[in-house]
């Protein structure tokens, strides 16, 4: 007697094709007529034996075909001996932290006062507390020790506004490039900026050192200026747009993206994308709905959040239409979703925070990621004394089992893995609590992605070779 394991299989109908996502591996399969019938039988009955299979399907399919299909489903743990209990969740033990990325919070000061900012240690430029060169060097040396087996390491500069401490950034770049040259490694730099402090000489310097750049910008003037204001309360669109045009006209090393924060009243996904990509010329645009910011009036809830996802699906359909023509319209949320599906992403934890990446504050203390800097959450060592591996291991190992929250039977658990730690902490006070306000929306978003992937693969499979593999290789 075999039992159906519904939490390991999810069926999505796409233009008459029955697509099966194997949930544990995120593998995607198209089911033939035999597989459809076997799947439907077990999904309906829950359990069945050989006699039931012969009685129900023997008149339609050969015994050998049925046996092969059942064996495939058993191998995928979609069918299991009814007497066999579910295996316990496998917890990968953390004995070391092989870092690839260190995030340096170079200044708590920012020259803007965006209404939705989540940073708990944020101050004005005059009160900003800057990281010292000594701390930054110790952080980079920690990265090199923990990444001894890697050929490439990453340094991310964060703030506040990181460019308010450009003197330190320049020092760190010079030091890091000299050190990796000694070791035969490569270092990549990146930062996210509000765009107000960019100048031609600075852009040329960033270009020379191949920075990965993202600009925080919320769309056309009427939308951007709602929340992204300077400390005096004035909108910043005119200054940012002017600098962005200069940046995109001069910068050659890498594509430059825009990062949009959607808040109550700033949700016109299509208009924002059209302006940032079509009018200003960003290579890609990514959207982050604000749902757990410190000022609740700006957070998206209920119907407004649902409408944002509907608008993202509308933009996603444009992405699919363009992909079939061989074009990439630069919608990074969609691109990431399709990358996860195409590459069979399998997550035990939601991101690399605490594993491949740690963030450093001005005192040199180590945090799970940049978003936790300034919060009341524990730290995990210091750049001078090293990583507190036992404490960090306890967190990462605990994060792998969210069965008490309902994640164990969720069909997108291998893509979501419970969602952002900081989002859960900020909204619910518990970094392990799933982002419940997103759950249904995310399940629908993944189904949308499965359908999009299937349609592109049928019409223009070369799109993935041209646009996903190069991104993965960077």
C-alpha cells in the first residue's frame, strides 16, 4: 500500500501541460498521460495498492508503464510505503563559516530622511558614526581567513548613505586590491546609494574599480518625492535623476540597477518600471514592498499588498512576452524567480546571512546581515576576536527546522525557506517566524513563475542560456 505525500508534489496546469514541481528539490517535470493519471489517482484516494492501480488504470496504460511511473514517484518521495513514517528533518551542522561576503556599515549617517527607512541606528550626517579604517581592515582580514578556499571574495559598503564616508571606501578598496593580489584572489565591490552624492570624478573611480552599483529610487518625481526626501523635508527626485543620467551615461563596468521601495500611495509598478528603465535607462528594476517598517502608516497590507502582486504579475507577463522575442526587460524580481526555477534552487535557510555573509558595524561587531545592524538582536563575534561559531551555528541550525510554524508542508519551502529573518523579526519579533503576510501571495507568485518558465521554454529556450547562465556565472 503506497501513500501520497502531497507536501512533496505540486501540480500546475500550463496551457494544457501538466507541470509537476518536486517540492524538496524544486525540480520541474512535465507529466505524460500515465503520470497524470497515477498522480490524480493517488491525490484523490490518498493511498492505493497494485490492485487499485490495475482496476483504475489498467485499461488505459500498460502494466510496465504504470510500474515505471510508480517507481519514479517513489524515488522522488511523492509516493511512500504507507507504513513508513516521515523522515525527520535533516539539520546540516555548522562547524565553520566559509564566508564569501562581508558587509561594512561605513556610516550610520544619511543625508536623506526617507519616511520608511528600517535602519534602527540611522542618524543625520552631522551625527553619523563612521567606521574606522582599522575596523574595516580587520573585517577584510577576517573575510580572507574565512574564505581561504575561495578564489573570489565580495565587499559590500552600506550605511546610512555609504558615500558619506567615501574616504574610508577608497582606503578599503586600495587595501583590499593589494591584499588579494598578494594571495592570487579577486575582490568585487558593491554598494547601494541614494544617488545624491554622485559626481563625474566619483563615478569614474567607481567604474575603474568595477563596483556593482544599485540606486535606491522610487520612480517618477510625483512618486519618488513622496518618501525620499532630504533632512530638510524636500523631495530629491530632481537631483537623483540628474545624477542617474550622468551615471548611466558614463558607467561601463557592470549593469546598474534600481531598487524601489513600494509603500502606501507608491505602488504603480508599471509606471515606475517604465520610467526607471525606459526613461532613465537602468539595466534592471527590482521592487520591495514595505510591510514591516517602523512607521506602520506606510506599510502595505491586505488588499494593497495583493494589488501590488497583481501588478507585478502584469509586468511579469510583459517579461514573458519579451523573453519569447529574445529580449530582457530588466524586471529583477521576475528574473530571480525564473533563476530559482531554472536552476532548481533548494534552500534550507532563506539566504546566506550568517553563512556566506556577515555584516560589520562601526564597533566591529558581527551581525547576521546589514539589516540587523542597530537592532537588539544578538551579535556573533567581533572582527578582532573572530566569529562566535557556536552561537552562530545555533542560530543557523535552528533556522533549518521551521516545522513548528507550518513550513514543513508548504509547497514553496525550498524556494522561500520561511522568508527574510529581518522581515520576521521586525514584524513579529521572531526571526524564525515565517512571513505569514506573504505566504499565500508568494505561493501564487511561484505558480506564476512556473507557468512563465514553461511558456518561455516552449517558445524560446535560448533565452535562459543567454540571460540566466551569464548572470549565474558572475
